[in-house]
C-alpha cells in the first residue's frame, strides 16, 4: 500500500472519529430541539420517585428539599416544607416545554440570566432534581413574560425560552410550611401580659357570650379606650404563621423577654415568650392543657413547637404583646399655670372677626 493511500485512510479515520464524537455529544447534550418538546424529558414520568431538590444561586444562597417517607423537609431549617409549593415546582419542571431556541454563545448568557451560577453576579438559579438513578440540572434565568422564561440545561450550550414560567427562590425561608397556630378569638377566655417593660395586666371575660374583656389592674385615674379595648389581643393566635424558624437559643434565657399567656374556655394554655433580634420578632411557644377535650391538641402542638423559636409577622407580634398603655385613654392635659396676680391672656382673634 502506497504512503499516499495510507495518509488518506488516516485522514478518513480521523474524520469518522470526529463525527462520532460530535454525534454522541448531540445525542446526549444538544439533541435536536423542536418547539413543544420537553426541556427535561423523562422527569414527567419520575415525579413520584423524586427524593431531593436543590436550588442554588451564585451568591451562596441555597435550599435543599428532601423527601423523608412521604413528607418533604427543608434541610437548612430541619422544618417541614410547603408540600404544595414543592409539588407545583416538580409538576412545572416535568411539563416545561420549549417555546423557541435562544443563544448558544456563553458571552450572551448573562442577558438571559442562564450563565453558570459560579459567580455572585450570576442572575440565575441552578435546580438539581434527583430521582435515583437519574438526575436533571437546569439553570432558570430571567422571565420573558408572565407565562415563559429563559432556561438552560446545565450540561448544554443551547439556551431556551420555555413555558410555563418557573417560580424559584433559593432562600430556605420561602420553602417552609408557614402554618403555625390557629386559635380563634372566640375560644380565648383570659390573657395574661407580662411585658419586658411596662406594667403587667390581665384581660378576661367570664363567658363566651361576653364580647368585651375586663382589664385589671388599671392605673389610678385611667380608663380603657372602650369596652372592646382588649378584644384585638384575643385574635393574636388566630391564623398565626411563621416567616422563619430556628432552634431555640440557650442565650435567649438570659435575654429580657415579654410573656403572654392565652387560656381558652376548653382548657388549652399557650405561653409565648417574645423578643426582638434586630428587626426580627421572635417567639418561643409552649402548650399545655388541663381538660381532657384539649389534651390531644396540646400534645400535637407541643410536638410541633417545642425547642424552636419562630420569626412571626411584626403586626402579629405587636398584637400579642400589646402594652397596657395602648388600651387606655390618653390622660387629660394639665391646665396651664399663669403667674400670680396676672389674668390669663385672652385668646387671639381672627382678623376676620375684627
């Protein structure tokens, strides 16, 4: 065989190898894309076997959602996740379909927010979905409209406009199950307030039929703003939600705390210890019961809240720890004194009255 023929065969072999490598990469990474195709094929059939979802941004913000038995938890908080929100994310990822192809050039990724999330300036969020033995990685970029947004499969060069629009947040707080307590005002018989500053007081009503709470003790010479002055405090535990949660800190024991004790007509007692950590209103909660009809409720709530501190909405914190002064009429202003022997000045007249 001549040297020239050997050279040509060598060139042809190299071309075949190069084509095979290119074809393999197209098959595994950048498959032929068609509008309407799924962005993450196979995920739609694996939704019930997904065991973990992680979300990460370039600035280090991250959330890990793990399925334990049949329940989802936020690993960073060791607290139950909002399962409806997790389920919606998975359904949207499984149904995510291509609207049209966008740029393949890395230099243009930042305009869509689909650059790699290895820099604090990266705008996108990397989602990693695990359903062993498979996993899917997707960078979710900027929205395009109310119905679609830009995405890129992390291992692919091609960016895409895809629908539906994905709502993702790598902050663990946004994935927490927020429901905490729901004890309606109609159940509340008595509230004891022991603020960190200011006088303690008790608001009480003897019967459910009574709308108004009596408040004792009142400062000498002061009156309530009205019969319903303390009714708002009774609603403090109604639809109470959390914004964040942390393990109860031992340091909190030495911190000056406000206390509120709610007692219901059916024997439930809820004690809240509150403090402000910078701008964050925090409460620790304990629950007990002295009547059989609320024993099971007290046990369930104790399992939920024991050992935790909860960040709650500021307006709820303000209601629960309402100071006595807020329930009282303003004291009368003392009369102005005039020097002895001098009459009080006559009120000024309007020029129009002259």
